[in-house]
C-alpha cells in the first residue's frame, strides 16, 4: 500500500507509513469499488477455465509453490521481513524444454484499457516480493485488463531495478519525521487524505491549488520567489493582442 502510494503521491506514502489517521467522512468512503468489482469478476472467469483441483484460493505453503502443484493461485498474500504484497493471481506457465522452464507468472486484473508505468511497477513489485518469498524471480508478468479482458505480457527484468530504487526512496522518506512538501495532484480525487491535504494547501495558499500547473512550472515560479496563489495573482498583466489563446496561471490565480 505504501509502495503504490509513493508512486502516486509522496505525501500519502509518508502519512500511511507514519500511521496518520484518516479524518471524518473520508474514512467511510469506498476505495476503488470499480477496480474491486472488475478484479473479482475477472478472477472468477479465469478460475472457471482451470481444471478442478488445480486452483488454490489464498496463500499455499511455499513448498507447494516451488513444486508447482497448482495451475492457478488466486488472492495470494506474500510477506517477507520488510515487504508485503497482495497478489491478484499467480498463473503457472509450462516450459517447452530445458532452457524454457515452467514457472509462475504474477498476474494483475485492471479495468483500464491502457497500462501506465505505475501499473507496470506494481506488477514488478508483486514479482519482487514473490522472488524473495520463493527464491525464484519471474521474467514476465501479465495483466488481464480492459472491457474485453485481454491479456498483456510484460517483461519484468528491467523493472526490478526501478522497484528497488523506489523502495530505497521510501526507506529514506520514512526515516524523516517531517512531512514532505505537500503538492495536490490528480490522485487527491480518490485519496482518503484529500480533506486534510486540501485544507493545508488552502491555508498555505499553495500553488498546487492551480490544478493545471505542472511541477516544472511550479519550480520555475519558486526560483522567482513566487510560492503562493496570491503572489502569482499580482503578476497578471492583461494583453490585448495574442496570437492564440492559452491557459494563464496568473489569471486563474487572480480569479481565485
């Protein structure tokens, strides 16, 4: 959970890592119900295509995984000394020869048609925890995604280093007691800490209240000594002639 949060919002990962409580009505909001429904339905459909006695629901003993007893393992929770992953499924892929051995492929269900880099890193995280738990590193993972529940195979080898880099950054972040700089982003719409962070941003008059302003634009304004919406509003200058209309952050700041 903290790993996924770090990919989407570093403030959220810090709050989760330090056990900050969720306030008010936000605690009762359902978390991604669409994804849960899609995951459940896709899992049922996948299990229906596997022979009787070849499906294991839950976490089997590590010996059963190494002996490759089951063709499909669903809703598998794996833990190491410092990591925990809730794997959607593990599918056994039979090898064709000595150089192509049989092994489990981690699988995730996703309602989106397109796969993002975050989706791929989450799959690689599952595979990394699996490799530490079992001692075997999967070379590929799979997504079952989209309206047609199509399967997309993803190479994992190049993603492992990126996952390790994120885990190192998370460890460094959790060692700090102070909150990272708060920046509102698109993930706030589905985050349980949205009320808390929104109030802090409003109290600070933070530039991230301007949702269309990206990180590079904020950094450029910071170098100019502009840190608040109010400060930015004073920079607006009306121009009578423009070659083409464009979004003006200073005008938006003035409107606020």
